[in-house]
C-alpha cells in the first residue's frame, strides 16, 4: 500500500480542459445512416433534405362546396342571381379534394342554392383561387425542407412524409463504452436485493453515465465491473476503442495509490488532461487512445455527473453537429452566504423556490459523494474560480434543472425536520399532483429566521417555552413581533432516547447521558430537539461538559438514528419514528407539539390552502399514525 | 353527395373543452408496473420510494491517509509531534474504504510522516470524524428518497441503485391507438418513393400524433389507414377501446358531408364536444366509448397538432400524475400587426429572432394545412378569443418551441427570396454549427423596411434603379438616409420567363404577356421581381390591365414555378433556379444583382462575420453555381 502515487499533471481550468477536448476530438461529425422519417425523431439530419413531392401536389378545395371557373360567376348579385349547371359549370367538391379541370375557385356550400337535380344558383361572384389550397402552397417539390444538422421533431415527420421523404440520412448515434472499475464495488444486476459487507458499495455511476449519454444523443454499452488491476483495465480500453466513438472509464481517476485509471490510459495512449480546477469533478482525466477520446471519470457520483456535463456532453454535441447544450437560467437570491474556494470553479446545487415575488436559492450539501444533493436540486449556481463566494441576497444566475413552471408550483418548507414532512410531500402529490413540497432542514430556530427573511412558505417548528411548557407562540411573539403569521398544528410527537436494539448500555433517561462510557450524538444548536435537551439537562443540573459526544452534531433525526446504528454513538435524543425505521430501541421522554408556521401573505394562496386540505385528510392522518410515536387528534387546527 | 350534413354541437371554448376532457377522464392514474432502476428514466414513480440501504452504509474514509481514533492524536503539535504505531493506533486507508474498528478520523497522507516500517509521526491533532463520510451521510435506510409521481431522471438512477432500490414501481405508459381515416390518403410505408395521383396525399398525421404521444410519455399503435365508411370506422373504435387507454381517430372530424368520424363515434358511444372556438383545431371531437376517451382529430396537420397539445397532452399528463406541460415563454415584439378573429382563440406560429436587444416575432402563414408553418416556427403566440388582434411592437408572450439559447444564435433574414439563401442556411450549419439562418420572404422593399424597423440582421434585396440601371444603392440612400448600413454582394442571377416544358404557348419575351390566351402569375408588390416587370412593361408601353393574371400574386420564385407546373398560369417572371428545379423552361430576360443589406450595428458581430466567411468560401460558391443561372465572380464583396 501507499507505494506509488500518481500526481496530477498541471491543473487545467475547466475552460482549458474543454478546449483541449474539442480541439482534440471535435473535428469530425458522426457518419450517416438511413432511417425512416418517424424513426428520425430526436436524430440529426446528415444532409439538407429537399422535398420530392409538392404539398398539396394538386389544387385542392379548401372548403366543402362547388368548384367553378371564377369568370363564369362574375356579375352574380342578390338582385341578379346566376344559375349554373351541375357537372358542367359547377362541381360539388369536399375539402381536400382535387379541383375539377377548368375550375379555379370554390364557393362554400352554405352560399349555394340548389334549384333542382341539374342546377344551382349563386348570388355573389367568386374571385379566382378563393377557398383553394393551391398546388405547392405548403411545400414545393425540390425546395429545401431542412438544413443539415437539423434536429428532427415530431412536427418534422409531418413535413417529411408529406414531401415524399420517407427515409432520411441521419448522423449515427455516437457509440459510448463505459467501463466501471473499483474492487470495493458490487454489481446490483439480477439481484432483487443485496446485503453489502462493510466497505462495499453498489456500482451506480456507469448507469447514470449511460443514461446521460442517451439523453445527449448517444448509445451506450456498459462493460462488467473491473477490479483495480491496471493490466485488465488497459486491456479493456484497448478493446473498447476499436468500435467505440468515445470511452469512459469510471473510478480510480484521482491521484491516490489505488487509482489505476491513469496508469491504464498511459499504457494505451496519451494523457491530455489530469486534474481540473472544478469542484466537484477535479480528478478527471482526458486521454487519447488510437485517436479516440478516453475519459477517466471520477468515482464520486456528483463529480462524475459534472465531468460528464462539462466535458463529455459538449463533445457528443459537437460530434452530432449541435450547438452546446445550455440549460435555461434564472436570476435567484441565495438565502445564505455561499462560501467558495478561490481558484476553483464550483458547481453549487441549490433548491429554488418562488416565495412571493422572489426566486430564492438554498444551497444543498456540497459533498461530491452526495447523490441526493443533485437529485433534490432545482438548479446549479456556478461560482467562478476568481470569486471567493456569493453574498446572501445578491442576485446570481442559476442553471435550472426543473422548469420554472414546476418550481413555481413548489411549496418551500425550511425549518425543523420531521418524518411526517416526507409523508406530507408524498400525500400532496397524491391529492394535488400539480403541487410539490420541498423541505430543507435547519432546525426550528432556523425556520423562524427563514420566515423572517421571507425565504420560505412554511416552517416546521417545535420550540418549547421553558417558563410555561407551551410551544412556539412565545418564540414567534418574541422573534417575529411585526410579521403577520399563522400557526397550524401538524402533529404531537414522542421525543425520547434512541439506543441500539436491546439497549446494551441500559439507558433509562436523560441522566444516563452523563454516565461514564456512554457517548451521545447531539442535534445542532437552534433545533427544537437541542433546546429540549438543554432544558432537561438544566432541570437535572447536568453540565454539558460532563457528557461525552455532546459536541458532535447531526441535522436530522434520521442522521442521529444512523449514528447509533453505525456504533458512532450509544444514544441520542430523537423521535420514535426514526428509531423504529432503523430497528432501534426508544425510551420516551416527552410528547411535544410540532406546528407549521406560515406567513400571512402565503396563507390564503391556493397552494397553501390545498396543503391544509391534505393535512386535514383522513388518509394523511392514518399514514402519520402508522409511523408510530405520533398523535393526530388536533392535526390541521389553526392556532394563530 | 351532399346528402346528410353533420353540424357542430354548441361550440365550446378551449378552456371548457379541456375541463370536460379532464373531468370526464382525468380521475384515474395509470396502473403500476415494475421496471429496473435504469429503465425507469423518463417514467413516473407509482409509489413513494424509500431507501433499503444507507449510503455510505459504513463509515468511509473521505481521503487517502491514515485512520486514527481522534482522542489519541490530541496534543500533537509541530513542536511536540506524536508518534503512532501502524496497525495499532494508525491504519493506512484509501478514499472510500471502510474505517477500521475503533477509529473515527482520517489524517491526509500528505500530513503524515513515515518514520519506519512500524511507526508514523503527525504534527497536528485530528478532530473526530474529520475526512470521514459517515454512514448515512447521503442516504439513510428507510428514508423516503422520492415522493410518488416523481419523474425519474438519469441522476435518480444513482440514488436508487445506491439505496438498494434496483427495481421500482412506475406508472404504465398510456396505450394510445391511432386510427387514420380518409379515402384520399395513401400509405407511405414500405415504399421508397410514391407517385401520387391528383387528389391523393400521404397520410402523415397519425405518425406525427404517435411521436407526440411518445414525447408525452405514452406508447402508440397506429392502425392501417381506413377509408370513409362509418361502419368500418365504428368497428375499429370498438376494438381499439378494449385495450387502449385513449384512442385518436384522425380525419373526417369536421361538419362536411364526408366527415364520418362523428357518426362512427355516435354509433359506439357519446359525443361530449364537437367544435371548439380555437384556430387551428376547430373541428375537434371528444367522445366517450366504453368509458374511454376517443378523440376525433382534425385532418389538417396544424389543427391536429394543436388539438393534441391542447386537449390530449393535458389528459396524458393527468393520467401520469404530472402537472400540465408548460413551454418556456418569452416576451416578444410582433414585427407587424397580427389580425385575429373575435370569438376564436388563435395560435399564431411565429419566427423569433434576437435582433440587438429586442426579441422580435414575425408571423408565419396562418393556414391550418401548412405543416411548414409549425416546423419553421420558433414560438407560438396565443391570441385570446376576446382580442381582435395584436399591434405591431407591443410586447406579447410567446411560448417557445426552440430554446432561447438557440434563438439567440440565429441570424434573421427578412426580405427578397432567393434559393441561395436556403443553400447559405445549410452551408452555415456545415461550417459554423452553432449558428443558424432563418429567412422570411417579404420582397426587397419589405426587407428594406424590416432593416429600417430594426427587426432583422440582414435583408436580401435586388432593387433596380430605372434611371441608371444600378441596384439597391439608390433605394437605400432614399429610404434609409440616416441609418448606417453595409451592403454585401451575394450573387448575380438570371431573371426570366418561366414557362411549361416545351414552351407550348411559344413565349419569347415580356411582350407576349399581353397576348390573348396567355395567363401570367405575378409576384407581390414591393418585390424586386415585380419592380423589374413593371419597369419592362413601361419600357414596352404595355398597360398592366391588358395582361391576364397580372392581379394574381405569389410570394416566392418557387411558388411562381409551382403555379406554372400546375397549369394555373402559363408564364411568370422568376429565377432560372426555380424553373430548373421543377423541370420548366426558362427564357432569360436580364441578369440582376442580388445583395445583402446589413445594419452597421450587426455587421461586426461574430455571427455576421462568420456568415460572411461562409459566403466567401469556395464550397458555397461552387454549390451556388451548381444551381444554374447564378454568377459568383464578386460574391462576398462589400459594396457599402
């Protein structure tokens, strides 16, 4: 171990790295192949397409009525109607049918009076070509329908078929081979479930990259997982470049002792880039093997996604003659300062909400290992390398991952975490599919501050007033004295001590936290649970310094439960639902009140009223009760 | 013929019709089916998905280095380094690997000094959990990953696999059966090419609807083309509703004598809507057969697309628990007044261009039969029923069919039509794929006016000064005296008389237009070709009244050629390329100068400069010469 260490080549900026990729591999379009017009949807035309047929390819009636030669109708007037002979001067036609020879106009059937079997009468003249779709009105044979490199849409199929272009030449999809590596990874495939040993993880990046490849217009083949042997990886690269247009090796691309990607690439070709001043995505490799692009993609899921979107996708677009993909953007206001490292271009994932007239953005966790930081994101804010961070409330551009229309239909909850909020989000989709609920967990006090700063529609809160045992109202009066707000009761919930199954350390109450050999996991300052703990410790006269682990903080009940499951701690204060979810034991301490604080300005909006309807529904209450440790007798009551 | 006529039921507004559709059929979600996580991309979750595994599901090193128990490092300092014993106090780990039992922190390898085989030295303490990805940091088992009705993205695949959700329940795609009808239609399928008889057209609507269905999340089956017999159509509907979730009958939906759709639907079920105050799309039918939605889609291609997008797509979205699809929008300025009928909601297709700081929109042809009016559109402007029209230059909302980023990279040409502009558009894609060129044909004078009003980047023009035989400059000086502009020579081109192959009427020159028995087709007023004709007629002292067909106008050379091919006219003035394209004869009259007028403010932009590079390229000139009737000796010269 720790024998040989790769080091990064001179770090490149993202812009430099992208230029190297496009300059090295972006000079050739994909070869062409022939497909039928309907199959061409989503594909790129390899050559300009000209019409073979005109449309219409004859003069066609545009109305139901009679076809006439306009000249024969001149002079007709209500006072001097003209009589025309059927099948000599006038011919019945229906919309879309060919105009009989010698005619050049159609009179609508409503304006024709039938005299008998052989004659009709009209009271107004027709002008030439009235109610006629002339030959070539839409498409003239030989005219160019679409320029080359046009992206074919469903609409285009109509034009192609009408113009007699039943088959077209399109650019072949780039063939991408994806080689996942890593001896710590296991394949999920074919397994309904999997029991992981410590140290193992499911290989998922190659599938994500494959699906992103398809979205970018390519096709992909994922090879079976390889271990960390340079020789086997090099061999796989050598075989892959034969047929592939592009290869992605996943994992092992950083500069550590077990990172074999670069070694394998060096055996087969030439390294062009190793190390990019972007975050996530730094340990990305670009190499050339037999003239083909071979990328070393980072192993962290968000890094690999960013490396794909910033380097691989632009190359695929270029191979398909398309302009680089650009997401729609919007100006957003960060709800808090976003720090960033100088010299690194950072991609910060954010939740975005339309709160009143402001589009506010809350940063998600920054770790490159957290896939949920991108699955939960509504947008990405780029912090350029020369900027040290973004100030709160200063407008900044975000690339949107969800359409603004969907973001506008999202209720933004910022505050205390409770499992019933996830359940509420799900029940909202079930009962009001056009709405969604997005939650950020910053504790009860954080929620009150978010309401004060106008960055959310609602805040979950359970703040105990030590003086009278009441919840929330005292804090609201004190911290938001001038802001009109409403308070809606959500649930009563049991808080207590979460301990491993079987309670190995025999914990019975708060007083045991100070016992020797007991390590706790705490919640962050400002959370209702932390206030509750501190209140109880004061009542019991236990100074926090006496409690091991008091300084280790987590942000959610589930994270506390996870810390206990993992053995990182022996005990933590949390809700019963979290203990139950992970099969842990629970010692009740108190039943507390969990409410939703809603600024008056949002309370009467349709979205909030629909949310309240869901909260008051029997289905929601039943599902809450099923979680265990909750009481819903007064759920939905308006307290303020 | 003309025996029985359906009449519309009471016309519904689009909003009423959509409400009837959603109220009648929008109450049930699709049933669920199980797919693997990668297959779930683009699908909708049928139930909330909770994690089965935590991620990481162990405490993992987040750096390459040594794992330690933080406590054992306390007190380390550069002046008092601490020595740790390998494999007792300190364990080498690589990123992603499991933390050895008893350790709770990682020290980066860069900060570790190796003393010998058994000992290392550190100069700073580790704090607990530094450089550790704690169990459940990303995902905690049992936590909800996604609410029901979540649309699965490639990113989601990463979260699903990491969380051990290898298979998920998704809503089955709605099965849509599409039944094309119409005895005038022919099938293209399996034919490399087809010779249409007059009165025939290719059936294309059913394919367009099928591809739109796929885009909306459904799957489709297109039945073979049926004739116009009510019985067979009714039979097809009866069979289709057995397995389908939704049926679209295409064609025959209006109120004419051959429109059998309603009759067939009445036989099998109940008509809910027939006739909607929208344009295009009026003759749409909504019916219920065996509880299933059966739509009668109009036969005109743009009508059928609008009916799909306004009525069928919202229902498919509802069946999949999705909010209604909304296109991104932008505020645009109409370049001319857009008239509209009171009482009808109109969908006007427009080309959109970013010209300077303004986003300008030019209406495309309004006919429901013109598929190219939607394939060429960048956006759609809705004119509500209570509005009679839109004023020029008044900002109005357009739904975007192409991303703004692509629209911003489009050069807008408004002016005279010439076939070399199509060729230029194609060559531009070939040589500068990020750019495109969009042309609207309004004649040379229209082009000058468009430049004056600032609604285009360039205008094609060939305006003859009768006084000195020069082109364009006189008009520019007179009409745009204060606007700084540049003039770039594009081509010299032969204008002449286009006549049917073999020249059956023996036409030799302009003087023959006034001959008895000769009918001409003219170009619109303000076009350079019209000015040329009028100039020649004046020279020859021929009054226009003496020319049959002088009052019939077309807007392009190709349309003039098409009119002659169809027999609608005997002769017209136009360019040789148009005659050659349709196999017509050509009698040269004059060689004229065709230039591009470019406002100074746009001339130095990168896009225009790239366009000039393409114009000056040998490849472009060679392709122009191949069209016939063009001369490129001075192509690309800057004249002003």
